[in-house]
C-alpha cells in the first residue's frame, strides 16, 4: 500500500509543503518551507511498501554527511516525522537534465563540466563510488552553481567491491551493468554526461568513435578535449582515467584552451595567425586597470572571459556572467557559505547577498581603511565599504546609489556608477551598457 501524496500548505513537522518536485518509484520529492530556519528546502520522503525499506535512504544520508563540498548537495537534516523518514536537502532551481533541454553556450558547458568533475573528484577522494551519475542527479543553483546529488546507490570502495547493477541504463558503464562497479564506472558515466553537455547528443552502445554528435563536439571544443573525452568513454575500464581525480586534473589543465576559437581572416580571405580581437581586448583591459583598479579592487579574473573583476561585482562587466570572481581567493579572513564572497569576522551578515547571518565570533570591531560611508539606519550607523548591497551589521539594504570615482556615468537601471567607456554590462545589476 502506497502512502498518499502530500498537498500544498500541508505541514509535516516544522516543514510546510509548497509543491511536489518529482515522484519516483522509491521516493517523492517536495519543495517545502522550513518554518523555524525560514528557508526553502527539498524534502525527500521514501514511499512505503513491502519492497521498500529505509536502509538505502539511511545509507544516502550517512554518505552525504561525509561529503562537504561546494559541488555536492548538502543534507540539512534527516529524521522520522509522523512515521515517515524525511530527508531535508538544499533546494535548487532545476536539474542539469532540465537545463540540457535548452541551448547552452560553450563557455557555460565548460564551467558546468568543471563543477561536475570537482564534485565527483571529491567523492572519489573520500573513496565513495556514486554509481548513478546522470544529468538528473546534478542540481543547479543560482549563479549556475552545480551540485552532485543522490548518493543512494553509492558504494564505499574496499579491496573488493560487490554490488548490484544499480544505476541508470543510459549512462551506466558495462562493468557496472554486470554488477562490478568501480571508480572508472563513474568516470565513464560522467564522460557521457559531459559528451552530451558539449554535443547535445547522448552516445549509445557500442560507444565506437566517432559517436553520435561527434560533428557538433569537434565544432565546439578543441581536439585536446575530444581526446580527453575518449579517454573517459572507453569500454575497457583499464583504458579510462583511474578516478575522477585524474580526470578533473587533466580537464583543468586543458580548460583554459577548451573553447575552439575562430581564427581571424585577412583581406584575401586567408586565416591570419594573430588574434587581433584578443589583442584589442587585452589592451582595453590594461587601460581599464590603469584607471580603475585601485578604486574597484579588480584584482581577480572572470571565470569565463578572464577579464579583470572585483569580488563585489555581481556580474562580469565584460561578458555578463553571474558571480565572475567565484572560485578566486578572497582578501577577507572568511567567506560567506551562501555566495562564497569574502566577509570580515566581525560582520553579522554578508554584505553581498541576503544570507541568514553568521554565528557571532567576536564583539570586537576591526577598523578597515576601505570603509567610506555609514549605514542609513539610524539605529545602526555602522561603517560601509563601497558597493555593498546590504549593511553587514543590521542587514538593511543599502539604498544609496554607489558612484564610481573617476566616472560620471551611472547605470540606467540601478543608478550605480559604471565605467561607461569600457564595460559591456553593469557590474552591479547586469544591465547592458548602452553607448549613444
């Protein structure tokens, strides 16, 4: 006998159901509101039945507890509520499978592939074999953060490992289908996911190169990446990367040249060896740095176009990507776990995102020469740094439009200062910069 589906606004413990996200043969997944912590979560509730136990889901929680990583979905809580085993997890926006239904730029595909590899590599470092790598088990969060989920089939690697042929048939490695999963099985499955990410096509048995979608693949990425994928998608496990750790390391080495670039043509129609567009961009960036680096603290590089960006920027002013400095080392002593930007230890809240706040570590206030204004809240009046969105002391949104010293131009949408002569997008709200 199967349990009835939960309805919207129905309460289960401290959670209030918002909607049903998915329903599978073993469990239902709901979007819910945590009424105590005031945050939205995903609830995974196993179905009841004669052939369905809680052991697999307990195993999933126990494995996930060992894997704390930015690219692995966190389990927030797990408990029995009203005779139901309830797993509370981070709530994303959509799965990678949903995202694959729409066009993805090469730069975005490279970024997502790198994040998928980072998450799986970390699991392999902890000796965990996922056993069910597929697009549905990668969850996308704001800012295109990708997280690996669903460790229900995961196995802990020992000297010998026996398992069933668990996994999803479209992405399963041959040896895993025969009940012998290995680290190389995850490598094979992730190789298929990334192949589809780059080509838009899912290869099929017998996986002989060139496979379906090969033409689209070679048109989008350089030959080195194609060779790298071949080393992952091999029928013989011994010919693949031993683990996702080596697969990720090699991808990072190749990534800076992953996109296949067009070579400029000369007047006679022949290709010219020099990339004039790139040279012009470098000159533009150098001129921008001379004028604004000291004001904006643009010491980081955009994770897509490699243009100069600051940690406070919410969009790259050159290519428009969200959170362009993500992954860069911050000059601040700590990081916000929500947006990963730098924060000071005496702040109560993140100044860049509307996070829930931090556990108080000290009552001391540390001076900083970057403070240049005061919070407008009469009860607060604590110091602010340029381009803060929220007061780090009282969480009040900064209403004043920050101006950019050295520029008289402001964004038409948010009214914050912009380097009008250089930028293609507003670094604070992503509004395209119009030059008239």
